[in-house]
């Protein structure tokens, strides 16, 4: 039976204990609706339809959820997200760190088969237009967390079992912009109650 190491999890330094909260926008339905808010709302519905026709399913789905205004968590395909090169590279970097730290502890001990808990903490990764136009429009950036176990065999071979969890506070940050498009009009949809911010969630599992 593997010896289980119950000390501080591997890879924890540098990660956040909690996922980032929502933005500092005004609360839901705190501001009065103005005529241009209704124009923005109509534009967003048209944009969602266009994205859907163009096959940008992730982007269209996220915007649709915002416009529905339920505020409930929105689950995304974490396996598809993990397959993106930028996300996969960020996850692999954490797994390599786990293996290196596990071997360092194993070499400092009895060098018997052992298992080490691991936890990356929350970290973020940027998704650019070049990586995926669909996921860029849907998320732009996302937080992820890897938790799991690294097993080291008596001969020093390592294998990791992990859970990949994603989170994003989905909103438009007042005062910010992208490609010259200001986010404030879209943030007002939440602030006036015409839409609602929500949390993006998802998980996938891996072994290797």
C-alpha cells in the first residue's frame, strides 16, 4: 500500500484560496432603465443570434444566459476548454510542478511507494482570439484549479490523477473596453435588471 503524505499539498504556493468575486458594478436592478438600455438589449439579442448562425456556440450560449437574467451558474464544457492550447499548457505546467515536488519529497524520504495530495489553488489563463474566437468571445479569460494526487512508485515513476475545475465571474466591467467597444452599456443591463451576471463553472478529470 502507498504511504500517504498528509503535509501541505503539492503546488499550492502562488494560487488563490478562493475564486475571484464578481465585479464592482452596481447591484442587480439598482439603476433605472433608460431608453438606450433597451437599445443595447435589442442589440445583444441580435448579436447572440448572429453568433449562433456563425457557429460560435460557446459565445452565443454565454450571452443568452446573461440575457435570460436568472443569475444561476452556467456550466461549460470543461474538457473542450482544457483542450485549448493555452489552457492545456497552463494545466500541464502545474502538473509538471506537482511531479517535480513529489519526486523531491520522495527522494528526501524512504523512497518507498508514496502518494501526495496536490492543489494548484485558483489561477487564471488568458484566452485570445488566436486561440479560439468562440471561447474568447465567451470568456476572454478564466480561472482554473487542479486538485488531485501524485503517486510515486518505488522506482521513482510518477503518475497524477487530477480534477480540472473552471470558474469565471461572467460580467461586463464598467469602465473597461475591448477592441474599442466600451463595456459600460452592457454592464448597465445587469445594473438595470435587464440581464444578470452569473458564475461560469465546469469540471473535467484526467490521468497521466
